[in-house]
């Protein structure tokens, strides 16, 4: 698996991000969807990585800087054809290492509270994340779970 910084110009990554937004909107009420679209993922405060297995896009993940010591994981998505191949774990490890390299003291994320999000929650729990109150601009939301990892 090769993980690279992605400029979001390719059709495959654009399709994966679009399908991520569709699935988030199918699973969560609109006011509880916090996934970023392509334009916001291109922001100066966001870095996006894509994971490739041979010539096939396997997944993506992003890191948004909230402040000089705190980052947020965004847009973690595995292509359905690459599920259970370790893609999400590899991307998460890569993002955690990058957050450490940047000198962040904490890495946080928001995920859904519904059963569909349980696999993601387990992934983050295995990586050492624990549940926390809302952070940054988030507010308490019964459809969201907030997690953080002290680096």
C-alpha cells in the first residue's frame, strides 16, 4: 500500500469523497453531517492523503489543523472494494504519525453515534482514542461521538 498526499484533482478521489458525503447524508440528519466536501478539503488548514493498492484507490483520510497543538481527523473513507485489507488502519497510523511530526499534543475526531459507525469507533478505540466532550466548534449532538488521543 502506498500513501501519498492527494491534491484532490483525480476522478477516483473525487468519486470516493462524493460517495462518502452521500453515505454520511444517508446515515445522519443534515445538521449532524460534518464531512467535508472537496472545496473545504482543499483548505490551507487541511492535508488529504490517499492510499493506493497497485493502481487502485483504496481509501483516503485528512488532517485538519484546529490550532498549533490540536489536529482533527477528517474524511476517513475506505473504498468498498478494499474493505478489511487494513486500509483504514494504515491511514490512521499515517495521520497519527504526521500529527506527532507537526508537534500536535492532541488529535481529535467526530464520528456518528449510530450502529453504522461502530466499526469506525472500534478502529479509533484500538488506536488509543477515548471518548470526550465536543471540541473546537462542535456542540453536543446525540448523533455524534467525539474522540481524542493525547499525543
